[in-house]
């Protein structure tokens, strides 16, 4: 077991958690978020007005962390910043496995008092070798054991994607939006100002974590660039690592300084670092989720020749433009494929050159599958993309009951037997509620879907480049 795993494992896999300073005005946010935690939960609160509410939650309260008779693995701190040094001191004396400071108001405020208090807690933690997460963060999420930092996060079943986020909001959004996209977290951490533990430490930990197969990062800045570079290069050799760098513009860099007190760094330096280390650069949360979903659910491929299947003529033009602009090829098919299409394809109002326009054929479930089967078997094609227009499929469902459900069954069978990446573009038009239902059904079958041609194209381009780099 690597040293970093020994160092952080108690915090990421605690058997006991103490919450210091939770209050009714916060809705007892932290204690409620631990409602499904598999271990023991304790409260530390000295305000007598808060004690009845804590007792209603069935949690034992103590007036001091040191009064708790149990060994404490993980401490969540939500106290005023002036009280933080006292709590850190108690954590050191209690020999806890890790402490997370939700408390903010430190160096990110750029005030003399905030900077002074941050320096004090950092020096205390370093001297005692205390695993201090934050301050100004929401800490660890481990769904397998019910260790949550939001009441609406899932629990019980963990996933295989780790997430490291300097932002608490992004950590929460990633878990909730990821679940909608079929992405479940193994472990995640929000680390804020990173006064002791930085992204490098968490990257090294998740790099060794057996439950984590893919790692995503949201970073505003790093304390030791050389150490981060070395760790990223080593971890990226074993697992896909995706990096979303916050503060890519002058205005964004200014915002990072007031958010987590991170210093600005050149976007060009970051792009070069990510490329040299074999990681994947993404620019926002949507790209991060899209790319992870493709890595999880689409077969790997190093070729960029795409077979496109649209449901109308107008969409066949738009999908071709989107994928070509992303740097992908839309080649002509083999003569054998054209002969197969000619044997059944209704060409009135349709076309099968590539992109395919199946507007006269999509009413036939068998024809849709035959089209993508031919694309899959074509030697000129490396990946297959199918547009699913929710508008037209909904209308068709009025005439053919259960058509979409039957189509998903057929697409599931196709994906199982195909040997190339398969993506769907779920175009909602005005049928947004129907699209949500449709996406959920696709996610349940492990079929990656994207809400626009552009997002699907950019995602496929990124994963193809990743597999090319790591197959060399």
C-alpha cells in the first residue's frame, strides 16, 4: 500500500464522523446529509438552543470533540472562522483521520485577518501531520458508505469515477448531474483553499484507489506545479484523467483569486502540461460529463471516420457539418454497403451516401437497425452515430405503440454485437420532458447520448485522440 493511501484512507473511508457547529439556520445540513452514513455520527455544539434540534435527529451531542469517547476518523467543521484554530487544535489532540473545514472567510477574502487565520491553521496542521481538507470546501463524498455532503446525493452503490474539485458547487453538481448521465462516483473531494492537502495528494490517492477507473479534476490552481506534473504523468499512464481548468480568461483568473485564493496561470502552460501528460482537457462541466460517459459506455477507437445517420434531410446536413468541424471525417462508404442499402432503402425523400437521411425509413424498426449495422460493418467507418429525434419518435409512437421502447431494445442488441463506438444524438426540439424520459431509458441501457450534434462530435473527437495517444 502506497504512503498516500495509508495517509488518507481513514478520511475517505471513515467508520465515525463528528460534525462540529451544525445549526438549525443551515437546516442541520451536515447532520442530515449523513442520515445514511454506515458508521457512527456525533455532533459537537455548545449552543444550548441548538441541542433540541440535534436530539430530534437522533444524534448524540457533545460539548467538545475531546469529550467523544469514540475514535473519530473524519471531522466536518462548520464554525465561524475565528473558532477554527481551536477546533483544529482539538482534532490534533484527538488524532482524527482527517478534518474538513466547510468554514470560509480565509485567504480568499484577501483580508489581513483571513490570511492570518489561514496561516495559523495551516501551520498547526502541517506540524502535526494532520490531514486538513480545505478550508472553504465541502469535503469528501463516498456513496458506498453513505458519506455525503448534500442531502440529495445518492448512497449505497458507488461507481468507478473519482472526482477532485477545488469548488464545492462543482463537486455537488458533478455527482448529481453525473448520475443522470450514468456516471456514478467512487470517491470525490472538494478541497477549496488547499492549505495543506492539494490536488496532487488527491490525484495520487485516487490513482491508487481500486474502485476508481477514471478521474476528473476541476482545478483553479496548484501549489507545486512540478509535483503535480509528475503525479499527473504517472497516474495518466494507468487511468484516464480529465482536467477542467478554472480561470482560463483574465476575468476568470480574477474570480479564482476571490474564490479559493488561487493564483492565475497561463492557459497555454496548462494545455501543454495536460497534453504532455496524456490527460484529456475539457472546458466545462458538460464536456467533462460527456467525455466520461463516452469513455465508460462507447467502445474504444483510434480512427476518426464516422458513419452518420440522421432522421431527416435537413438534419443530415447539420450533423455532417458538426462532425466535420470537430475534425472528424465523413467518408463515402464501400460499394458493398451501397449495394446493401439499395436492396431495401426507400430513396424517395432519403439518401444513403453518408450522412444517411432515413426520413423515409425510420418508421421501420428493422430498417433503422439495418442502416446502422451496414455502417458498423463498413471498412471505411470507425464509429457510428445515430440521431434520435424525440419529436418524430413521439409522433410515431402515436401510430405504433411502444415504438421507442422497442427501438431501445433493438439498439441495446446492436451495441452488444457491434465492434465500433456507437453514439446517439437525442434531439429534443420542444419535447424536453419527453427527452428527459428518453435519456433515462438510454442511460439504463448504457447507450451514450448527447443533446446536440456539436457535443457528440466534440466528445467523439476527444476520446479518439485519447485512445490514439495511449495506443502509440
